[in-house]
C-alpha cells in the first residue's frame, strides 16, 4: 500500500487547479479541499452583509463578524466532490459567480481572514492523504508537503477559459471584463503583504497554456509516482 502524502497545488486564477485536484483526489482516494471556495464563501458573506462594494470595504466589520462564519465541505456523490456550505447553506453555485470573483482577492488579502482559514486548512490536512489547491498551500498552509505543484498559463488563455465557463452558465459577461478581472486578481494575489502568491522553491511548475486536461493529469501523476517512490 502506498504511503499517503500531502499534495499542494498553487497557481494563478483560472489555471484549472480545482479540476486537476479533483481528478487526483478521485484517482488516489484522497480528500480534496478547494481553499478558493473557502475564500469565496467569506466573500459571499461580506457581500450579503454589505461589508464590501465597489465604493467601500468595511474590513473591521467583516473581521468582527468572522466568528459567525461557519464553513464546511459536504460530499455530494452526484458530483463527486465536497460542496461548500456557509452556515449550513449550500452556496457552491453562488460562489462561482462573477460578482464574487470581483471581490475575492480583496477579501483574501485581509490577514484575519487568512489566519482563520489557514488554521482550518491545516487541521483538515493533519492525517495526510489530501489534495489541496489555492494560492499559498505549498508556501504557508503545508510548507512540508511532499508534492508541490505550481500552475500557470497566460492571462489571455485563462480569461478565455473563464469566459467560456461563465457564458455556458448563462452569465452576461464580456471577454474584456473577464480578462480585466483575471489581470486584477493576478496583481492583488501577487502583491498582497500577507501570504502573496509565489512559487515555492521546491514546487514543480506546470504551464498548461497548451496542455490538454489528459496531458496535464498524466504529467502530475508521473510527479506523484516519482514522489512516493523516493
């Protein structure tokens, strides 16, 4: 029986981290945790409470309300992964909307939000046998993860994927809006003071601008096999 390890997948928005992380978890029988969904859930909470808008972001009010934010993943066998619940409400679909995407990097930059969620994420990974994706998994959440992957692709390619995904869901967005959102999130994610998006020194970089999903999955499985045999 193979030893269980921790797999940390970091990278820019819309690089398909969640897609490949779910594939890996299913293939290996590991637990999958989408940390982005956790930050999106807090962002949705802030939007619902009117703590954040285009004009204003009341960080103090959000921080004061954090004890009221209860997050958990509940496995849905129909989709094959754990869906995000906020205070016992399934918000999986709502957190994927463009409105949440517009503000999630700002909410994720709040130190108290990161502190709360990182502690929860580290608790989830104590038993190993976990695949977690996000922005700071290999650098902050699990710096000792046995396998670290850093995913990247051009902003234009990522915006095209995101635009297609949102359009297929019926959202009324333009490619230009999505590209600007991707570029803004990149800037916020890489320049924030607390846990910025950076590639861990021991992470394996995968640029999937021109990789098929199958090709990408096979490459990561090769990295996994090399890791557990070392």
